[in-house]
C-alpha cells in the first residue's frame, strides 16, 4: 500500500540517527508502525486489568520443572 504522510523533519532526522546504518526508509516506517501497533495492543491489554476478577490465578511456573546441574539451571 502506498500513502503520503507529512512528518516533523526533526523527528524524522532523530529516527534516522538512531536507526541501523543503511536502513531503508520503508523499513524505518514499517518498524515504526509495528511498534505503534505493539504499544497500542499493550495499552488495551493493560486496560483490561481486573476485568475478570473472578478468574482463577494462572500459575507462572510449574514446580519441579527447574533442575539443577553443575550450578546452572537446566530446563527439561
């Protein structure tokens, strides 16, 4: 899809400064849009907090999954 946008010159220059060297303009905008979508999805998810207070707590780790070998944790 093609579209024309007007952006702040200083903001665009800053984005170019922090982007990887040689990054294509299209890739820069693609990453910006992906980041925007990710942030908005996170905000919506956070807004759902406590929306289902009767829901059972979800266990974060299963007991006995982590095994110790030579001082370093190892997952089966």
